[in-house]
C-alpha cells in the first residue's frame, strides 16, 4: 500500500540457527528483545512458518507513514478519519480472509473499505445517520473481488440494542462472533463531529469521555472471539497548557474492561500537506510554550484472553 513502516535493521544470517549469537549482538546495539513466545499464534495470514511471504506486514512499534492511501474509495474527505494503512495492517496481521471485522466508531467507513479489499466481512456501527449513509456509499463503491459482505448499523455502540443488532446481523450470516474490533474514537473534544448528546466528542469532561468509551468496550466485549484483538487508534491532546494523555487513559480503560495489552505502536504521518505548511508556525509556538509538537498517534493492540 505504499507504506514505509519505520526502519527495521536486518541481520544477514539465518535467524533461527544463529538466534543466540544474533540476540547477543542485538543487545549490544541497545535493542530490548522480547522473549521467544511459549505459545505460537496463527490467527492471521502470516505465521511463524510463512512470515517471509508477507513483507508488507509490519512487526515493529514505530510506523512512519509517508502519505495517506487514497486509491479506490479511500477519498479522505471526511474530517477526522484515520489513514487506511492502519486497518490494513491490523486486518492482515490478526485476521484471515472470510473472517469478520467490527468497527465501533465507523465514521466514513475506512475500516470496512479495507476489509472489503482484503477479503474480510465487516460490520460498522455509526451514531450519526448522515455519516452512516456516507459510509454505506463509499463502501459500496469499492470493488469486491472476493464477494464479501459489509453491513452498516446506525446506533450507539454503548447501547445493548446496538449490540443485539450486531448479533442479528452475525446470526443472519451464520456467525456468532467477530474476529477483530477496530475502535477509532473522537479524541474527546478536539473535533466536534455532531450535536448528538451521546457523541463522545460532546462529553462534558475528560472523565465522562473515558467512562463513555469504557461503556462501548464493555458492550462489545462479548462480540469478540476469545484470543482475538481490539485495536484502538487514539491521539493525545492539550488542555489548559497541559498534555492530556488520552492514549494512556483509553489503554487503561480497555484493561479495566478485561483486555490485556499486547503492543503499543507509535504512528506518524510525514506526508501530510497541512503539517508541512504549518511546521514553522508550530516550531515557533513550541519554543514559546515550552512543549513538544504533536506528531504521533497511538495504535494499541489489546487481546481478549481466552477462558482458562
């Protein structure tokens, strides 16, 4: 998808046969190495056996995205939607073709467009009817070479009635669960998306925003298959000259619901025209205000534990 996902240093030997020597060299270079897993996960297309066949799937925690993917239905006109490269990575890494992706803050439908492209089924929940209609149109305009289905539900992801509608859609398709949940909520009140009182961008306080977000995760937790992933895409904000770490607050909310944190990815887009045009202005304000410029968002990968 024309994505540069950070820089990955490659050591030019057999990774399995020379593992001990490679690990020693990596530690000398300052790498923090994760342990070899006790259990092998094969929930996605790429596995510990065939991983060389998937060079497009990122495995590091720093994603540098050159520019937004804009082919097909990925038009990028809806203010506040996320770059398609994020659902592309999550879907390819943690689902297989024919599985189901659920987006609980659908917006203009980016994740369902990407699910359609990658041969996955999809359900999207959108609170605002006009935005849901926009998403339906964009998703329908994307080619569907594998004949998958995508459904858009108008509703509040925190409400039981919406959860029941998702179950109805799944049941009608012979399914009882989804294999990936994508959550890209508003970054509290940075962008006001509507006047709807249940819109998270209208939450009166930070505490109310976090509680409402947690309610969405609780309501949809039972829809996700065990040992599968919730992906939260979130950025931080400033308020009253103080950095507000929305990413960490939402991560903690997901953990309190029952998810366990597997990875934190830091994403930055370098090719954003607005960022380039405002760089000098932001740099001056950073010096005047004693802060650092926002250039990143978090992509949080959280796993739903299976029953022991």
